[in-house]
C-alpha cells in the first residue's frame, strides 16, 4: 500500500487502452489499497483527452459514454481530490518560475506539493508522483518527489 499522486496522463490510461494501461489499472484497483490523489483539474483534462479521442475516431461515442459514466463514479469515490485553492495557485506560479512547465502541469505539481505537505502534517510519508510527461516528471524530481512513468511498465 502506497500513496500516489497521479496526473491526467496517468488516469486516462485507466480508462483507455494505451501504453502503461495494465500497470495503471493494477495500481489504481481499490483492492490494492493504494491512496490515489489528483487535482480536481484532472477531471477536465480527462474529458478533454476522451473527447479528443472521439474526434480522432480512436474511440466511438458508445465507448465514450461508458467511459464517461465510469469516470464520474470513480473520480468522486476512489480518488483524493485536491481543489484549486489559493495556496495551489500561488505554488503553481512559483513552479512556473522555476521549471519550464505548461500552466496545467504547474497546477498538477502544485497540487502534489499540497498533498505531500498535508500527508506529512498528518504523520504520513511518501507520495510517489506519476505522470507520462517527461518534463513534468523532471520538475517533480527537482521538487523532491520519487517519480514513475507508466509508459515504462
């Protein structure tokens, strides 16, 4: 059992078959007992990724509807959600000054920092940062996270 911060590039692999999907499904399965934390913003990014796949005809409308229904239930019941609060916004601004990140990636990393601080304050240790984005993983490592890329599994 471990604590994981996952961005949307990881979460999409739970719902759409692609490189790393088997590993992500195993890691996020409730029976594993892992704590999965993500930004509230991830929900928007997931819907964006799914709708892009519909436009590109890599998933059909019926599949989209099934995935979206599952996603709504899973997102609200199986993940710890970090809201977009002022401290996360302020930390994201600082991360953009320190690292070559896109705006939403800075929010993801700032959310992970917030989650890590909260876990440490409650006596818990270890938050592993997962992403399929190399630049984001590099920034997370610079911020002291242990990282992993699902594409390597």
